[in-house]
C-alpha cells in the first residue's frame, strides 16, 4: 500500500514581517525555547528583506495612499474557518472584474510592489504545493486571505493569536474589539485600510473580493470603514467544522506557533473562539443594510455551486455572472477529482462540549445535533 504523502509547512508567515513589528511582537510576548530557532529564522528573513521594505515605501507610499474605495466598496466573504470560505473565494475570483490578494502578495506584501511576479521562482520553494490541512492545490497566483499579509505590517492583527496562543490580547482586541482603546481601534482602521489600498494598487482593480475569517467578528468595524460594503456569510455543520479546524491547527497553525499549545488547549480555543466570533456576527448582522448581505450554507455551495453563485449575484445586485460563468465552470471541472477528508465519529464527551458551546449554532442554521457527518464534502477553508 502506498504511503500517504504528508505536506509539511516549512515557511513562516512572519518571514517578511517589518522589523519594527517583529521587535514589538517580541517585546509583547515570550517565545518558548523550543521555537527559538523558528524565531531566529524570522529575524534573519525580516532583516534580509528590510531594504525592499524601505524602497517600496519611498517609491509607492504616496501613490497607494491616493486610492479611494468610496465608489468601489469591497465585497467581504465572511465565515468561520473550515466553513467553505476558500472554495467560495476561489470560485468567485474567476470573475475577472474582481481584484483580490494573491498568495505572492500575501507573502511579500511589504515589497510586493517591487517584486510583482519576478520572485515567483524563488518564492515557490516556500510553497508546499498543497495545503497540509486538506490537500488543496496552492500556487502563488491563487487567492489568499488578507489577515496573513496584515500580520507582517502591524501588531494590530488578530492572527498574531495563532503565533502566540498564550496571549489572547490580539484576538480580543482585533477580532472581537474588546478591551481596545479608541487610539488602538483608530490605528487598526488606518493599517487595515492601507492594506486594502495596497492590494488594489498591486492588482490594478478597486472592486476587491476579500475572504478573511478574521473579519467574521468585525461587521460593525467594517461598516464604519465601508458603509456601502456587501457581505456573503457562509456557514457549515458544527461537527465538521470542529474536526476540520482541529486538523487545521495540527497540520498548519502549529507550524506557525511561537508558544506551546497542547491538544486540550487547541480544542478549548476552537470551541470558545468560534462561539465568541459567531455570537458577535449574529449580534451585528442586522446593521448591514438590506440587500447587502447574503447568507448561504456550505451544503448548497457544494451540491449546486453555480446556481448558488448566481443567487448571490442576483441578491447582492452584482453584475457579470454570465460573463464569468465559463471561467467558474472551468474551475469546478479542475476540482472534480478532489479527494474528500474522512473522519472517525467524535467521542460523546467531545460532542457534549460542542453542544455546550455551539447549541445556538445548530439552532440558528438548522443543523441536526443527532446527525454526525463523517465524510466531509470538499473541505476547503
């Protein structure tokens, strides 16, 4: 029997972090001994690319700042990790009218305007080829989520809670916006807006299609920045989300740890963080103006993808579906042979914990607590 291939992530998202940001992160956090070599590598690469950071700022900063989204509010894809946001993002990104962050820029944001795709051959050595958590093919041109790039430009990113799981400040302040000062919130808005301008400048398109699970708890804050923004929220059955998110932690997020986090701690983070995020989304979604929010279930996207996308376009008043349909069809054909993850049934004790934290999730979206799916559908983030 052939041995199943394992994909290991060797790179760290912070390899291209701004030196001042890395200095501040080290000041705010203790790095565990077992991860100090990883931290030294981050320091090495950050210094290596530092000349590019400064050169990009000198050449492009004023041009980037001039970009306005007043007449081009973004379209945000929201949803918890492992609910199908990547599948939806990849599919809708086939519409050439949208601009989006790609993996090249996500990894090299702070000098991407200098490098464009000229460094792809070198950077490809850092790309695993397929995502460890679900074997989805990865290239430098594929869409990415902007929180990854955001983490290299500022300390005001909630993804830093992945790198430093013992420090909940980043999650609490910059995902839930709890315990945050007005100055910190203002700085988050400033930094996030500049990030989106950078993405628009790089791709030469202002109609941004953005997929970022970290935005799921930021509806209120995103509307403060973009009152006319449109949103797509995707949900999925809680059992599958739990199992798949734990696999995400063990195969991907753990490769980014700079502090220890055991299995019991990982399960606790998944249960508690997802509960807080989803409750905040449900409390704030009524602030989105009528006609600017569509909610879909992953099951609909999986069983009838193009019909579901067509409904999204119609309900949000988006144009161009028929023009984009051939490219979307081609994408769906390309993932036809995708192999689905399979899972063992969850222990009853773990199911009880899921119910204790996520009962409202089952009820809100009509999922059956007595039916556990052990073969996941196309399990993209």
